[in-house]
């Protein structure tokens, strides 16, 4: 399990930003981008891996490299997790409901993919807001996908949940461009107290890089 590291508010460069966007002007915001998944889909198919767990893995891997996306409050202490674990919905065809399932993040893609398949097999058919695996780990974040349609914009409203600073992420259905590229819309909702636009720039660049270089981690 990932460890939690306390933040020294006296030396933290974002201390004033955090105070302003939590105490004076609480603000979250959503950014929508398009990710090129052309190479990623081709390589995953060639190696026999599923796209959805690869999506979970790559987003979690990019988050693991960006401290600002891992800030949280634990036992009243502000800090950050070493990594975040993806919690994702499982869709049930029989009654068209979803249940929340999670797979603990592992930096080794093959191990993560293997555990994802095991979790899906064991808990994927259980109904209810939570799957039979139970509550996600404390370092979990919500990541999902709407495969039935694409979108230009998607905005998530958390209704002011207190002390919630990890991102929420949503992908949409694929579209193909005139040049043959496969594009996937991606939406990320973050808290302004911990995450600025520059931090998202770094995150998106790292995510796209790993999507373009799958043999680095396959």
C-alpha cells in the first residue's frame, strides 16, 4: 500500500494558494482535452492486453509522478500519497446500473493488468453502489469512462466535498480523424487549492508520452 507523507505548510510553495482556494474562494475546475490513443490501441491489441486497464494504469502512473494530484487529508493532517489507486465503475447489462470496484495500483503493468482481471472476475458481477470487494483504499481516486459516446466537454460537480483534493477523471468514446488517428476525449476535475494549470500541463504531457511509447512499460 502507498504511504502518506505529511506536508510542512511552513515551507510548502503552494501554502498561500491552498489557503486562498480553501478558505477565501473555494474553487474546483474541469479541463477537457483530446488524447491520441492510436499507437496505444495498436500495441495493446498486438500484445493481447485490454484497453480499459491500460487506461487506468497509465493515468495512475502519470498521477504518481505529479505530487500536486496526490494531495489529501488523512486524520486531519494535510499531506500526499506516494501513489493513488484507481476506483472505477462496473456496468451491469442486466439492470443498467454500475458498482464501484477498485484495483490497487502497481507500477508493474503486467501485474496490475493481472489483478484487474482477477478483480473483475471475482467482483465484477456484484450489484450495489459498492462491489463485493468493499470500500476503496484511502488513497483511491475516481476514474471512469463513458464508452457509448464521445464528448467535447464533461464537467463533474462534487458539491463542495470537504478536504477532497485528488482528481476525478472521465474518458469518452473514441473517434477517428480524417488522418486516421484515434482520439479519446479526457476530462479531469481538480481542486484549485492544490492543482494549477501548469500541473495539468505536466500531467497531460506525461500521459500522452506513455501512450505514444507503450513498449517502455509493456
